[in-house]
């Protein structure tokens, strides 16, 4: 008979991951509605190479340049975030924070003068990079399969790291991706030690 405690743990992880991502995406819609109606949040976009703008590295990931921009990010953020969060909410939050910081600093250092960058696409690319390499870093067959499925679904998005569209922050995409790969190594699962006397093939 299957271990019911394992089943309950899996259900809790699924519920926690789904609840977190649904809440996150809902928050983005609320923030965009507030900004569209009042314009009060526009100052939290990130402008490059201004020391005062460093405070906007985190907030800029929660803001968008209109509902079309948000719509383009909402579904991949929901899907990739859910898959990443299944590995544990604590680890997921550390991964996302790493992506935001690395991606935001990359944008701050390299974005075009007089530009204002906002949006969750850097986090989306970061989660994409994290999921693609996590299985190989952790030597987990399940995570490798998840990564391959993610590659099939969203692999074409990787072209977004190239400077092909002047109205799109390829810097946010590129450095978000770098942050996700870095996070996969920083927060790898610890290796299990073999019991004393066990033979290792």
C-alpha cells in the first residue's frame, strides 16, 4: 500500500505552490490596475546607473507597462513558478530573490540610458534557467524530465536574451536567466550520505 504520509506531503506541496503562484499573479493584476488608474507606481521602474534607483531592483519585478505586458508574463510566471515552487516554498523564495537581485543589477548596469525597465519577465527567464539546469545540478531524474518538458514548452523564449527588439529589455531576460542558473547551483539539494558500511557502486 502507498505511504499515505507521502501522499499528504505531496498534496500539501501542490496546494502551497499553487496558492503562492495564484496569489502572486493576482497581486500583479491588482498592482497594474492601481497603476493604470492612478499612475502612482510608475516611479518604481528601474532606471540605469543611478544609485537611488537600486532600491527599485525588487519592486520593478512586480510592475508592468500596461495590461498587455502583464498578460504576456502572467501565464509563464504561473506555470514556471508553480513547477519551481513544488521543490519547497523556502527554497523557491530564495531562488526568486536571487533572480531578482542578479537580474536587476544586470539591468541597472547595462540598460540603455533614459530607459525605465519594469516587469516580471526577468523572473520568468530566471525560473526558466533554474528549471532547465536544476535536475542536472541535483542529479535528479525527475527534475531533468521536468526541465526537458519546460524546454519543449518555453525553449523558443530563450531568443529573448538577444537584443533583437529595442522596446524589450533583453538585459532583464539575459541577467534573469543568469540569476536562475546561478540559483540552481547556490541552492542545490545537499547530497545524502551513505550509511556507514554501505557499499557505493
